[in-house]
C-alpha cells in the first residue's frame, strides 16, 4: 500500500492488517541496515532452529529474531547476559504488531571497535610504505641459524621445532621467549625483536603464535610490533594464527605464512628435498659424463677407421693422377675427331650447295617478274573499283537529289518526316531545298491516291 495514503486519504479508515503492513514497509524502506549493541535476555531457541531474544541496555530493550540460516554461521554459542553487537533490519511482526529487529550478523561486543582500530592502523602503515614489497627482503636459502620469537608454553612452538628438526636438523635454533597474549605483550614482543637484532646470532626470525580469536591475536595488531618488525635487520617470517587469520604483523613481515608450521617450512629448506635434488644432479652428471665418454669413444673408432698410412695415401693420389691423365687424353682425342667430322660435313654441304646456285638465280628472276606483273594488275583493279565507288557516291549525293526538285521535311524536333500520318494540323515544319530553307505550317492532312502523286492541300 503506498505510504502517501496516510496523508492523502485522511478520512479513510484502515484495517489493522493494512496499517501493520504499511508500517512494516515504512520501517524496512526508511531505516537502513545498522549495527546495535546490547545485552541478550529472554533467549529462546525454537524447535525450528530460529533464535528469539531481547537486546537491552540499562534504559530500553527491543525484540530480536535470528533465523536458522543465519545463526548456523555463528562460531560460538550465545546465552543470556552476553554483550553482543548485531547487524539487523528494523521491521514489524504484523500478526502481533510488535516492533523487532531481524538479525543478519552477530559478534561479541567490542569487536567492532577492534576492527575499526585494525583498519585505521592498517591504512596508516600502508600509506607510510611499511607494506611495500620493495622494502621486504628475501629469506636466506640455507640459514646458518634460525630464531623463534614466541611463548615457551605455546603449542605452536612444538610444531615449529618438530618441523625444523625434520627439515634441517643440523641448523641450530635459538628461542627468544616472550608472552604473545595479554596486557603488555605487544611491547614485550617488540623488545624481543630488538634483542634478537642486537645479538645478531640468527639469519632469519620466526614470529609465531597458534590460532585464537581477534582478542587473542591482538598483540600482533599493535603499532609497536609493526614498527619493530619493519626496523628489524633480520628477515622475519610471520606465522600467526590460522590460514584465515590476518594481522598487521603479517603485512609488515618480510614473508607471511598461513600457520606456524608453514612459517617453519618457509624459513628452513627441506633436507630430504635437497638430498633428492642432489641425487638428481648427481645422476644427471653421471649420465652426461657417460654420454660424453661414449661419444668420445665412437669418435676415436671413426678416426681409427679413417686413418691411412702416408704411403697408401701417396699411392692413391698417384692412381687418381693417372686416371685424370688418361681421361684428359681421351677427351683431347675425341675432341679432335669430333671437329674433323664437323669440318667434313660442312665441306660436303658446301659442295652440294654450289651446283644449285644458277637455277636458284633463274628462279629468283622469274619470281621478281611475276611479282611486278601481279602488283600492276592489282593496282589497275583497285583504280577501277575506286572509280565505280566515286560514281555511286555522286549518284547517292543528297544535294543532287534536291537539285532534281525534291526536298527534305523536318518537324519541330529536327526529325525527318517521311509519313504524313506522323503530323497533326498546325504542326511547324522546316523544308530543306537544294538552295535554302523554308518554314511552314500544316493546314490539312490527306493521303496519296494511286492516280495522284501529291496532294496540294497537305501543306
């Protein structure tokens, strides 16, 4: 129902259903999604799995509902008395007319402040360049010693030590004990990083702690720890929390590992992998050396087969020289014979041609006389044909026809008129005579009978 009905139809009487529906629409469209903080009371978990409770402070309370598809995402159970923050939509339960909040997300109270602090510090340090990849250093490939900054009671320490022992047991490990949770832990972590740099007995440092909530890991989100990591001259690997946990220390460290165990794997090379690599390299060298030796042996065998005594080589060269000399002699003899036979053939052809010379001269003279006679006859014939054509042209000359009393009639468009049926009375005509032109107009049209050649009334 449109909201303007409240104002335009002031005299209208609403049904309760219409009123509640309109108010619900007004609430949901007019109030955005918002965070609300308070204490849980009157908590009920329905058989359907939905949560119903009230959120209150010292002066007021509001009903809330969190449907099953949303509360299944909660990591921790909730109970009466807990201080929480909810992201909710303001709405109205139409059947009872109760104002309530439909909860989309829920978190313990105070997390919102921590998240805001985390975002502000992250933006500040990023603007100052502490997260730039250019300032971060590569970890040593084969560190001579590895330092661990964590609490001696941390479960993550045992995982890191076990991993380092399996991967590179010969490398000494130095533990720098420090609390990693609680009041003042951030300052103690920063001092421990400075102490490790002063001692300079390690080539890489592992900063680690096991998983936990954001409050548990908050020491690694403090600015003092970030500044100490950035100022460290020793490369630092950050292995704090689980894979989904991110802290400020992760962004500042030279390398971030998803877990403490992964941080140990990043800091120390795998001994077994190195051994396998060395074995592969040794096998490759052995194969290369064996192939090189085999190739050299084959080359030696080939050279031995091709090795000939100098006397044998001289004898072979002499034989080749004799063969070349014989070939040259045969070629010279064949060339002389070929030239001789060519000369004999030319002499015979010349002798045969000398006896036919006189008849050829007689034939040439005869052909010349015939050519002259033919040319004269053709010229006479062409002159007669030209004269005949000139007489025909004279007979066909239009001017000669006009001189005999004929004329040419043209219409107004300049076309020759050969049929009176093409004309109409009043048409303008041009008549061409043998001498001069005349213009006239058609007065009457008629036809030529068999006994009459002209019609004096036609024009």
